[in-house]
C-alpha cells in the first residue's frame, strides 16, 4: 500500500476549495469547510497544522471521497 503524503492544513484547504468546498468559519486553528450539492451537504474540519496526523488526514479523505463519489487514492493523488 502506498505511503500517505505529509500534508499541511493549508494545502488540504486548497485542495478542498478546488473540489468546490467553501470556508464557513474558523475557531483558533480549526477551519470548517462545507460543500452543498442538492440535498446533500458535508462539513469538514481542517486543522491548520504544518503536518496533519495520519488519522486526521485519513478521516478527511474518507469523508470527502465518499461524498464526492471518488476513491481515497484519487483524493490522496490531489494532495500530493
């Protein structure tokens, strides 16, 4: 299995914006992004750290991939 990329919170936000997510609010180092498509909506919280932990990144990627109808590997490729 390929190794997960080391990604910052800022880069993750840029990729989410390219996928159509928009900024909702920020509280400290937590940024909430949202995407609404017809009746479906997804809110993702991204930490503004230099390196996101593997668990945090995997949680974000899993939620976004399921919502977008993409595979997790496709999302990881966008983050590389």
